[in-house]
């Protein structure tokens, strides 16, 4: 814990320990790559996944890293303002991040700069542009359903 | 040599789930692979936001029919982590018992299918015959063959009937005997060995890069297991070992899973011993879920299942993130497939035990001329290779 | 009864189509082929291509990405066509009802001849369902 604090210094905005094995670290969007490099390469942690969350004021992405020798999970919290939905892609560092970044892109509409193949992962090919199912204020889904019914019945 | 693209999928008559692979081949050799998923997307993460904390348990049970207790365990761990609740000891043993029985049935299921892909239908039929008693045990203990729905945040929904335990022990003993016979038969067969050894090797570096988990990682010598690393339920109360292998090829993936079945049988027996001694409540009360975040994990048959929940103090989660093990294991085929033969492709894709792949038809596109291979042709290709080897070894 | 139906009821060849299920119905369908239930003794067989099939066995909620594929597979199937919906999902969506990715119950997309409810239906229930369908054909 001390080591992390020393190494990251003022890049860490907040540390919150929910239970001894679940640690949440708040970092700035610009520092993401550097911090992930430290966790993934230097500390040799396993990348578990990333969760994209629509907080009310801004989007949040949590990058979960697992330290398998101790059973700790470090979650890096990055906040992305809603008027500028962009963040660095981690695919150059972690190959396994490709799928999850594509999923967050289609579910929340956050753009990952530097991703080699930022296309849809799960949704249908004819899914309309600009409807993001996991956004809190998404109104488009209801209309979409009705439109689809009519087409199938007619 | 001209390159050709072979789409596998999205539909396949034997696999459960539709997935779509595009293999680029040069002659017989696979040089690249592209994965398309999403034919099974049901929007569970969004649905969870409209259900109560209890209801979500039954929703996540229906993420996958094979791991229908893994997701609830991971979810309940997450909610209990969020509320900082400790569950009663008896409930811990029941969770462990159900979880390990599920591992036995899931690994047997995979073993049978792997046998089918190699052209050993006897293996398929035998193993699935032995799997039936495990489902009977489930039906007797939990009330259902599949979708046991035993869990709720705070404990388990119903207690087990201990009258069945002697019968369960007898059935598991028979299963053990049968499996010992089968594993000797498999590991003695030169044809199976040469079909599996040195094929589809996954290196420890790739395990780290793709974040692979479960038997896929353990076959490559990476000793990760959530049950040991971050114990929950009764995994720190009973004696057991993590099974690992070293080479990371298909043979090791089979061996790891067989070893895990034996280990799981042992754990189930231990849990039954403990349950006969430990009595008491099976539910801890959770009055309300406070605002905050919780993370829960469980080592499912295929690897680590990860659940993240966030609460605002209301009656349902405001965000529920699920990461199933296949999500990280599937991209590893990008590392294992290129360089292998087309006849090996199906067993390599199956080796990670994805909650599953494959085909309705396979189209070989070469030089603008379209030639269609059915999925059966692809399996036949695999079977022919086995036949050739059989002749070579004079069997 | 036409000659087609007469031949049909002797031995059904089944094509299995998963359209966003949870796997469980699919495993129980596979389970039917294995020694305990062994439906091959009735001449029922799973086939690899829908062009050989008499029966389309559908599981799952029919998600949006699958709809064009379901329609195409149904068109490719030779007549007479029988469609069986297995499990609660193709009927109404089971726990997934109301999902943004559900394109609707199966019978809104293609006509269905037999519903086998359950989550999942037991293998015995699936055999009983198919036996009832054969009765109906007589």
C-alpha cells in the first residue's frame, strides 16, 4: 500500500479501502496509461476487466486488476466528462483489453483513442447509431422496440 | 499460396451457443482468426438495474445453464462484500458443495464433447452416461437438474436433506472408479496423445497478455485459482490442492480438468462430512443494502467469474457488471490457432471450453469460387485425421 | 393425411437453433442423444444442416442479431416444416422479458407448432412433447 502511494504520488486522487481485499484508487484520465503500466508490468497484476458506469454527472470507467498472490483487487477509477467522451486505449499494453473496450464503446459511447478495431461487439448490425443501451438517460430504446414490432408484423 | 477465409458459425447443431469465427487459411494451415460474438447477448446488465437485489440472483443464474450456480455465488459474494456481511457456516459448506458438484458435471460435459470432436463418440456417450447420476444428485439435493437456484444474498435458500448423503457418496464412488478407468484409457491411447500433444500451445506470456483464467491458464502452469487466492465460502475450511500442468497444450488441458474432477469429488465428500457436524441457520439477514460498491468472485468451472455491483441505497443495483471467464479465454484462440492445421481448429476452439462456438455451415472462399463445407465436413476432417493416425499406430 | 406427412412421422430429423438461450435447454437437448434417454431409438436424429431437417428446434429469446439468421434458416428448410419452441424463453422471454435486445417471442417471427415450457424442460418433457406432436400429425 505504502509502495503504491510513494510510487504514484500526486497521481492518486483518493484511496478507498472497502474491505481489506477490495481497494479503489481514483486517478486522472491523463495519467491512466502510466498508472496501468505500473500495475500491469511493474507489479505484474492480472487485468480482470473494466466496468463502464454512467454516474449521474460523468461517466466512470473502473479498471480492475487482481493480485493473485494476496487475493486483492485494485480498481482504478477514471472519470470521463460527458461532453468529451474520450480516453486512451490500453490495447497496446494489454491485448485482452480489446473486447471490453469495444463493449464499453457500444454500450456507453465512450471513444477509445488508439484502439485498432473499434467496432461493435455484441449488438446487432442493424442497431441504430447513437443509441447506447447502458446510458441512464437513454430514451431511444423504447421507440426502437415499437419500430421493430411493426416491421415484423407487417 | 492463396489465402482463403473460412467462416465457422454462427450456428452449429451440437454446441449450445452461437458464435462466429472467421479463419484465414493458407492451404491446410490457419494463419489468422477473427472472432464475432453477440448472438447470445440478452442485455442482462441492463435488466439487473430493474430488478430487486434478491431477484437479480435468479437472473444471473440464467446467464449460463452450465455454470448456473457460479454466477449467483459471485453475485452474492459481491453483495455480501458491499454490505460487509458474513454468512453462516452451514451455508458456506452448502455453497461449496453445490459449486463443486457443478464443476464435476461441467467438466464431464466438456470431456464428452472433446471426445466427440476427436472422433471418439464412445467417450462422449460414456462420459455423458456417467454425468447423469451427478444430475440425479442435483435433483435430489436441490430440487432441479439444472438451474438449482440455491443461493440468495446472505446465505442459501434451503437446507440440504442429509438422508441422501450415503447415496451421494456411493454414486460419487462409482463415478470415481469409472473416471479412473477412462483416464487410463485416454492417456494410454497413442492416437489421442498424438492428436493432443503439442497442439494449440498457450504460453504463460499469452496467459498474462490476454488475462486468461481457469483451467486454460492452469494448463500453462500459471497457478491462479480464486478459491485459493481469495477464499470465500468454505474453501479455506477444507483441504484441497490446485491442479496445474506445464505445457499448455491440449493434452494438458484435458489432464487438468480430469485432475480437477477428482479434486472436486474429494471436496464434495469433505463438505458432506462437515455438514453432518455443523448445524444451524443457513441465512443471515440483510436488512438493507447501503450505498457503495462491491466486488465478488468465484472460480467457475471455466475460470474466474467476476461481478461488480454498485448501490445507491435503493432496492435494486444501479450498475451490475458481469465478466464471465470465456470473455477473456476466447481471445486466446488468437494466440493458439495461427500455425495449426485446419483439422485441429475445432478441438483448439473447443479446448478453452467456451460456453460455446461454432457452425451451421462453413464456406471455403478461394479464388472467387465459392465452395461450401458443412459443419459436419469440418468434424469429418477432424475424424479423418484420427483415422489416419489410427492406421499409423495399427489400431 | 398426405404422403409427405405419412413419411414425416416415421423418423424426425431435427435441426437445433440457439437464438440467445442460457445453454440449459440446449444441454438437455444434447442429453436426449446420450444413453439414458437415447431418442435415436425413435429415429430422431440431430442433423448438421437445416436442409436435411424436418423439425426446427428453437431455444432462446430470439435476440436482435439472430433475427435475420432465424428467418434465413427457416426459409432454407424444406417443407413440410415443423417448428418447436423449447423452454420458456422463445415463448415469452422468461427472466429476460423486457430486454432491449429481445426481438420478441418466437411466434411473432416464424409460425410455431409446439411449445415445450419449462426452465429448462426435463428431457422426459421434451420427448413427451415430440410424441404429442406426432399424435397431432396422425
